[in-house]
C-alpha cells in the first residue's frame, strides 16, 4: 500500500492487533525491532507478476524472520502494508499497519489469505488515491469496495478473520492482489498506467533517498 496516513495520538489509542482490540500498543509493531531491512522489489520484476505459493511451514523460524523483516521494511518505506513478494519472497503472506476511516489502527500479518467482498447488490465502490511501495512515487485513483473480509492464518497456523472498512479495506484488497501477482497498475486504464509509470520515473530517486534516510534514522534511534 502507499504511504501511511497520518494518525492522531488520540486515534492511535484504538488499536486492533491480529483482528482483536488491545489496551495499548507501541508506535511500531514489536516485530520490527527484531527485523532487518530488505530491498523492495519494483514493478517489472518477475516475482511481482506471478501468483505466490501457499505457506506450508507454519511455526518455522524462517517464517517468523520474514515477518519481522517485512514489518521493518514496511516502516522504513512509509508503507501501510507489504506483501512477501515485495521483498522478493513468493509466499502468500502480507503484513499491515493501517488505519480505517473510523480512526482505528489495524496491525498484524496474514498467511494464505482469501478475500471476501460484498455481493454486487451491497457493494459500494470508493474512488481514492492509491499507490504502491513497488511503484515508488506514483499515485492514481483506484475504485475499491468499502468493506472486505480476509480469512487466513497467523504464523503458527491459527485461523484468523480480519474485517476492514474504508482505507483498511483498500489495504486488504491491495495486498491480496499482490499475492495473485497483480499490482494496482493492473486495475488502471492504459492511459493511467502510463501516467503512473511516468510519476515513478520522476519521483523514484526522491523516494529511495527518503527510505535511505528513514533506515539511517532507525539505526541511530
């Protein structure tokens, strides 16, 4: 997902972690403290354009390490969500730290997700600006449903149901798209896709410079 939206201190007091409310939570998920920054893949790289494999090794150290690294990488890139293939790993997994339109902050990871959207008679599309950490610097309007339910598992294999509305619903749809080998560019007209790639060309260097500065700041924090 694109750059995280600003959240007030007051709204940050309402946090859902792995789908359930918690009394308090730090500014960054604890996983990030254990993680290492990985390179974010970019549109055009093969790993982003093919369906990801299902995770079968639940409870493994490798899976835990990948999740830790993804959280830190997401924060360094100022993201609201990050899929595994965005760090070059073709597995059905994403992490998120994203607000909904009611000011609730949602944090967690989801393995092998499936997505449920409202049926056509109840479906309401919202046009909003959307970007992608793998299309650095670009942002275009993409219609998405205002509600979504993602079902999957945590890293230990326990079942999860994550419900999203507004911007968080957009995040769930965006990240699930990645796991099928799609980016938001695939939902654009040819004209808008060309515009997104132009924006990326113009702004990519500045985005990477900011990420480098964020990474350096975390090392010295």
